[in-house]
C-alpha cells in the first residue's frame, strides 16, 4: 500500500477496526479515514472520521464518490455471541449482507485499488475436520446457532471472488479465529465467551459470589487471537497477498472453555467455584484453524493467550464504567 493514498477502515470504532487503525498509524500510514455511526471516536493524528450509516446504500455511495479511497478494510459487521446470533437471526443475516454489499459494490464502482473483506471462522461446517483448512468451506452443514451470520460471511467471500472473476478487482478475504482485545464487547447478552467471562469473574469477585455460572459443558475447544496480532496480519496481507483464495488468520492453538475459564479465574483473582450449565448450548465442538497458508506467506502471531488476557483485563479494570455501558 502506498502510505500517502487514502485508506478507508469500515467499522473503525469496533474492536477490529480500531486495531487496524492503530496498526496503520504505527506503521506510518498518514491518510486514514474511518467511519462512525453512533459513537464518535476520539480525535487522532492522521485519522479522519466520517459519520456514515453503512446500512444506507445511498450514504455509502456518496461517501465513496466524495472520498475515493484507494484501499478498503471491510471490518464492519453486526457481531455477537451464541445468544445474540441465535436470537436475532434475521437481523444478523440482513445487516451483514447489506453492509458488505454496499461496501464491496461501491469499491468496484469507484476503482478501489485493493479491498480486504473480513469474515469469520464460523463459515466452516459444524463437524469440520480439524484443523480447518480453507478448502473445507461448504463441505457440510453449518452450526445452527450462528448459521445466518455464517451465510452472510460466506456470501462476502463469494462476492469478492465474483468481482475478481468478472471485473478483475483485487479483492481479498481473511477469516479470523475468535478474537479479543481493546474495545471488545462486554455486554453479557451479546458478547463472545472470553470478554463475557472476564466481566463475570470480575463482577463476581466484587460481589463475593460463591459461584460463577458458565454456559455449556466447558468441553468445546476454541482458538483465541489478540486483535493486535490480527491487525498486523491484515496489514501484512494487504501489502503481500493478492490471491483469489481466502486466508485463515489465527494462532493454530486451541483451548477448552473450561481451561479458558480457569485462566481467567486466576488472572482476575476470583476465589469462588465454577458451575457449567449443561442445559445451555455448547455450539460447535471444535474450531481450530489451519493457518499454514498465512504462515507460509511470512506472518506469525506473537501474543500468547495468557499475556493477552492479562493486558485486556488491566484495560477492562481501568475502563470498567465505560466498557459496561457501551
């Protein structure tokens, strides 16, 4: 990427988008545009924030026509954990399709040099062979609880491939594993498992609760990546990768939910017991990505899980009032 050309980070107030902006700024990019809809971010050097509703087709069209970005990071999405995905099925499908359709199509119409579409590891079949290779896409049924979200993300991958095939667009896709980091969502109704556990243990410690309840059996295994490792990978791919095939982005290491809870319990200093509610769904049994394609292109993550959770918990304690109100 040319460091003087305009870079548009869609979803720049979210966990991933804000990490991408931090990474770009760290690497010396000076012409960055982000979008905000409800929450205006703090002013930053070399970053211009524009109020933009990405669900509004005309507004997105006007934005691209006016600002003419050369590079686009499509990090915007309606996201949530098992409960949110399973409860708001229509909303997750509609809004994610609408957002990515608007951005990808306008990137084509306005001659964007390169676009990176960000997907999710939930695109793979529920009982996918482990670790999950990119070639396993569409080889079996999806996990029911997040099927609408997964279908939207699969559509985004196929849209990038189709625009490349028909129009010659340099649109690439990256599929990240489960993420955590600064600006995560700590709402217990729709957050992912790691931030939800951090909040649960922290508040249980304050109240001196004797037990923390955790959804499911604790047996499912998950892979977790710090969002700063992800953002490094995304900027790397924008500079080094031009392939049609999408790329898994993860650590290549997995841990059970029970083990994860034990680590977070230790880091937060909670002294009570754990109760696993087996009446609640577990979701997919395992979700480990094969990241050999990424590593073979020259990028490897560097933040260990325990190191990452420690830093995230310090940030959570420092910004507790703001994080639980957003």
